[in-house]
């Protein structure tokens, strides 16, 4: 049986090196092969071209630098170096089809950029048929250090865990399979999060009606518990927590990220030419500091 392949798309940035380190750790956990891929339209040149005139040398250095980063902590990992003569988006989409998952670097964005982003990562995430994991520069996977409160007291960081954002608007088997598997491989708890915006009738002149909000939360908890029931049986060793918040799904998910080592969200598959991700997945991609896995799902979107 051929081993799984974990592919990381490289572009020479610090973010893509962070993605390479994350992908190497994932490949180690899965006993998989790591594929270091850089898409580059190779320039024609003769076989006797001297090194100082080799205009493809920079592309090769991108892959070599990532290999050096990976080998620092994963000396025994099987690695494939792949320099592909193609445009980045089609090359990455083909690589995603051939891999268990695809990892890409993700840069921090301003509020304005997060709404007008049209880069390669967003297009690949919106079209890929396999999970795509976005990793920010500097992500180490280590538990964050304790912070300081208003009076200087130390505030302990939340214990490491995996978070899965649930929309409950359609099938979510692929998303739950990915999330439970990720938590099991890491030996960490899984936290399933669902947000439900309160209807207008839940608001009173003095604020939110607690009884109405409680009913909304109870309905969400029942639906969430039913959705994860089969997966709890398949992964009895995974500690599972359920969180339902009476607020927008985006806000509920962002509030649940502290302490997470991985956030998994769903994306509905679209047959249209224009790549699309759901609003919650879009917010997670741009604002969550931890790696974000976007999992395509038939009829389900976060």
C-alpha cells in the first residue's frame, strides 16, 4: 500500500516555510511522504548554461530552503522535491487531488485586505477537492505562553485543543472525520463550536431575553449532539466538548480559537467558475492565528 502524500505549496516566503514545517509534522504523524512543491514557468535555456546565467536557480533555491527547514526536525522523513513547470493555481489544484491534504502559507491581513483578497491561496481553497490547511508565519504548534491581566496577574493559557466549526446546515461527515482524526493523532481534546444568531424576538427593551436565548442554545446543543453522535462512537478516545453560543457563527468561532492548535471549518463544494468559501471559513482564514483547515463538503459550509 502506497503511503499518503502531504503536499506543501512553496513560494519562497516565510509563510510558506511555516507551512512546510507544519506539513512535515503532519507527515510524521501519518507516516506519510512530504512533497515540497514549487510551481514555476521554467525558462528555456541550453544544457551548457553557466550557473551565473541560470534564471531557474532561484526556483530551485525555494525548494532547497524548505528542505533544509524540514530536515532540521525531521531527519528520517521521506521527502519529494518537486519543481513544476506550470502556473501556481492549476499546479496546486492538481497536487491537492493527488494528496491527502495541501498546506499553504497564509499572511496576516488588515481589515480591508481581508475583504478584497484575491490571491492564490483563496482561489485554491475555493476550488480544491481535498482539505487545504493555511499556516501563518511563526506558527510553532507550541502552547502559547501565559499572558498578563490588567493588574499584572498571570492569566494561564487555555490547554491545547482542536476546534471544529459546525454550521449544521447540511452534511458534515468529511469535516467531522477530519477533525476527529486530527484530534486523535495529536492526543488532544476536540471542541465542536456552533453559533446561532438570536432572532429579533429575543431582544427586549432592556437587552436580550435570557429565556429566549436559552431556548436557542438548547436547540443548538441538541442538534450539535446529534451531529457528532456517530463520530463519538468511532473515536471513543477523543475527549469532546460542545459549545453553542447565542451569537453569529463568525463571532462564536473566533471566540473559541485561543489555545487551539488547529481549527477545522467546512466549505460547500461549488460547481461555478468563481471560487467561493463561506463567510465563517473566510473569517477563520484571515483572523485565526492557528493553522486553519478548510474541508470541502457536499452541501455543508461554515
